[in-house]
């Protein structure tokens, strides 16, 4: 999906923006990358155009215009505005989006929404950290150069005159986002609703903090693995991401606010605070709480209370009317029935043992260099071999072929359950989106009705831009997704959501148990291979010694 990012800059050096567009910069430090001679390295591929200016003299022309109108002379004034349109990486393969096409769309967008301004439009195709997503940079001088016709999105009469500065308001930003959505729908590109608050709000600052943290963690883990130590943590989590995970896990199993609060405190040492009707969460390593609004709409009071109420209703229905599960033929050790999405999987409780992999001393460099470490590894290996033998005896595996067959069967069941879980999650996502847009449609329907009846529709639209835009967006998307033009009722959608949620929870639990069962069998298979390889090696050594003697 295409997203819009805005950066207001007070930097009086307009050439800095030019250099960023033309040359390679470090994504973490935001500093230019230099070659061995200390020179800037040009970007591999880019498309650059200027609007109301020459692209390579953009900095000089902006300074001349500022001097002509005596504007942008103070340090605290905003000198330029930087807009970034990032397209979905999937558009490259699915919709054949090219850098040249993205540049044309960027030029069209800039001319339409920033008329009269000097602007640089540059398209990069490498994406952030070579991720492959095509994105367009639009850098405009905050001062308008030419007079233009008054547009609907201009809130002041001076916004169309030369010598006045770019005025970005909440309503104008709504118009800019809607303009991107319309453009992507027209070009059949992937797009999401940019006007609705995100369910999981990840700011750019958090995104970069997570990338830096993951990079540092990977470097530490590589060093630990080189020293023969298995790292416990492989995925870095920001404080906000830790809060989101804890809230999701606690809310999924809680049936009331008090239980939800206790689970956060006991399991994750997180303090839930309620102030002025808002939820905020105190991370164990922070002194200042983080509000639910900063985490996303799914972590705010309204959504969580509704989720807890649904959990309570679901629990009550289970206690009153307990429906038996459909009969099925159990044909495997895991006790999993058919992965048909219309039936719940049979419960399968897996108790994970403390079995670990046997370490290959021939491949362990540290063991070869340190005799004390090698002795400790040999002792650990003996313990793990004994546990492996006990496991095989308890589960009745008569041969290595039987063990391998059990592992293959568990692997197949895990794959099938994962496919069923993903299918259910996709259906649940579609139902949630339909509930969201249906609610958005109904909430703004009355305002749109007033708009149709109003005599001065232009003025009414300017006063209720956000509500009308939300209504029109929801109506268009619901029509595209509806069959036969008839929209399902909210009652039906919520019932379907509850059914899919129950199925998803059951499938997820079954998938987790199957995956753990598969991983344990994989460990046993690896240990058996290691034992048999060691025995074969010893037999060869004994035969060699006998031949010599």
C-alpha cells in the first residue's frame, strides 16, 4: 500500500535535500556514504525532475525567491517541506510498477496538490535498506512562487497567491492522503485506508529503533555462537512492541478489567493506569507510562473493554451450551483431526521435555582448543544421549525408520495446520475490515445525508471534509467487496467474527503443540544420527587397530 510521510525542515541549506536525493546515505546515521577518496557516491538508479525550477539549481532559485519576498530569513521558519510517497513492494511484481511510472505519478501528484511551488520530484527504486519498494520524494520550497487558481483544498484565500507560505493543516493532510488513495485505486495499485487510525501504530522512530536494536542483537548473537554459546534471545523488541505483545496476550485470555490488569502485572510486570477515560501502560523499565493511543487503536480503552466483554459472553455461552466436537477419525499420535476450517481441531496437549541436541565435538572449534570445555561437553552429551534413549523407549520406536516416519508425519500435520490457520486468519481479517468499514459507513451516513440536502455543498464539504471523505471511502470499498450490491448486516458480521475467532484460537493452540512436537522429534532424530555416527566411527577405528595388529 502507498503511504504518505511528511517532514518539515528548518534547514536553510536547500542543497542538502538535493544531495540526499542524488547520493547514497547511511540509513542509520542519515549521513552520506563516501568512497575511498572521500567523495560522495551517486545512487545507482533514480529519476529526477523539477517543477517551476531547474532540478540542479533548485537551491539557488529557492534562495533567490526567499530574498525577493524577504521570507524564510529567521532560524525558526520552516524553509521546505519534504513529502515521501512509498508504494507497496508487492506492486513491483503484482502490478508491474516501474520507477518511470512512479515518477510520472509523483509529478502528477505534486502539480495537483502543491501548485505554484518550486519542487523537486525524485523517485528511488531501491527502497529503504534495498527493500525493493519504490518511493517518490517531493521537496517543495515553503514559499509559493506563482499565483494559481483557488482550489477546494485551499482553506485561505492567500493560499493561492505568490509570496505566501505553504500551510499544512489537519484538513489539508486528510486531502493529501485521500488524493494518494484515489490515485492508487485508479492505477490498480495496493492501497489501504490512510484516514483511519492504525490498529498497531508504529512510528518511524520506533521502526528505526527496532532495526538498530535487531542489528546489534544479531552481532552479539554471532559473537556468542562463535564462542560456543547458544543465544536465548534472537528477536529484538522495543518497549512499545513488548507492551503490545503483553496486552494482546493478556486481553485474549481475560474476561474482565480486573483480570486483565492482574495478568499484565503478574506475568509482565506492567502497570495499567486509567486516567481521564484513557488507558496508559507503565513499562517495567520506564518511569513514564505510554498511552494506548501511541500504541494503536487496538490498545485503547474502548477496543479492549469491548474485547473483554466479548470474552465474557463467549465464556458464558460455553458454560451454558457446550456443544460436542464433530466426530473424526484420529489417525496420528498428535490427535489432530481434519484441518477443515469448518471444524475445530481435536485438543492435543504436548508437554515439552528438556531434551537438547548432542553437540558434535569434531565440529566444535572451542572444544578442540579448550580441553576443559571439551570434557564438559562430553558430560553433557552423555546426559542428552541417555535422555534420547529413554524418549525412544517410552514412545515405542523400534527402528530409526519408525522414528523418521513419525517425524515426517508430524511435519506434514504441522504444515497442514499452519495452512488452515493462515486461511482462517485471512478470513478473519476480511471480516474485521468489513466490520470496520460498515461502522465507518453507518457513523457518517447522517452527515452525508445532510451534505446531499445542503444548498451550498462546497462550503458544507469544507466544513465536514473528514466525515464525508470517510463515508465515501467506506461506501466505495464496501461496494467493491459486496456480492450483488447487498451489504451484510453488522449482526451477521459480528457472529461470523466470533465463529472465526474461536476457530483461529483452537487452530493456533493445535499448531503450537504440533510444532513443539515436531521440533522435539527433530532433536531426537538428530541425536540418534549422532549416536549411530559415533558408533560407526568407533567400529572403524577398532577394525583399523585389529588390522594393524
